[in-house]
C-alpha cells in the first residue's frame, strides 16, 4: 500500500493538493492511504520549509506548490 502525505496547515492549497493526490492515485488504481500532516514541528522535521508539500512513502516529492493531477500521476507511476 502506498502512503501519501499532505504536509501543511490545512489551507486551501493544502486541501487542493490532497484532492489532486487522491484523484491521481484513484486514476492509477493504486491502493493508497492518505494522511494529512498539520503539525508544524513534524513538517519542519520532514525538511519542508514551504507548504503545501506532498510525500510519497515518507519521501518528499514536492514542496511549495500545488501539483496538478497529471503531475502527481507521473510521480506516482515513476
């Protein structure tokens, strides 16, 4: 199972990134779990300085921007 994490305070950009990540995973037929990380200390510990950020299986794939569904599909299928 793939673990997707959205790191951010829960702003509109974070919510949009979460929706895009879920859409991308569903479009690819992936078995995934979505987690929202809103604790700033945990976000900083992950090495993220700008939110929203997307982590896949604990590895930061994107920070500081809202990726499109297509961009996330490319990341997930790489």
